[in-house]
C-alpha cells in the first residue's frame, strides 16, 4: 500500500498537526514516521519541548496508523494513551516512529518511539484505538 505523504499532510494542514508543524516522512500500513521541529512556541517556560507537543505528535501518528489498518467503512478514536518521558529535548527536531502492536476487530494497539536528532529516546507512547463500526 503506497500512501501519498503530501495528501496526508494536506488533510491535516488546518488542524493540530499542521499548527504544530509535524511533517510525515514515511507512511505505510505497518510504519508511520513524522518529524517535528522544536520552536519557541512549543517549549515549556524552562525551554524544553512541551510534553503536550510530544503527545500530540504521537497521538496523531497512532490515529493515522490505526486508520490505515481499519476495515472498510470503519472509523477510529483514541481510548487510552500512556506516555513515558525519558529525556528533555531543547533544540533541533524529534522523530516519531509508530507501528501497530495488535490489530484486532475491536481495538488497535500502537507504539510510538520518539527520539531526538541524535537518536536518544525522548519518549515512548503506547495507545489503544477503538475500531468504530456502524
């Protein structure tokens, strides 16, 4: 399955992913990768990238990766998300890589590994997406 990265960004440009500046760099049913450049308006008062920005990136990637694994006509929504933060990041960019751990009939469980430009792990997010069918 080939996914058009530009089309994916165009769908989200006017929403939170576009506002925070995330950029998709790789997309398939099995693996979704995006980057986020650290800017002043995404920092905490202490100067580190805000954890909410990291979580927004991870949640978006998880939702899109789940969407790519849905049966025809189904939708999805995050029902649980757990984030572990390991290190602050103050400059450069972060890269997030998401893959599905479990694709079931009612839930999809995903893991997002977030690293800084040197490859140091910044956060690890595991989330569960509901599979919504009519």
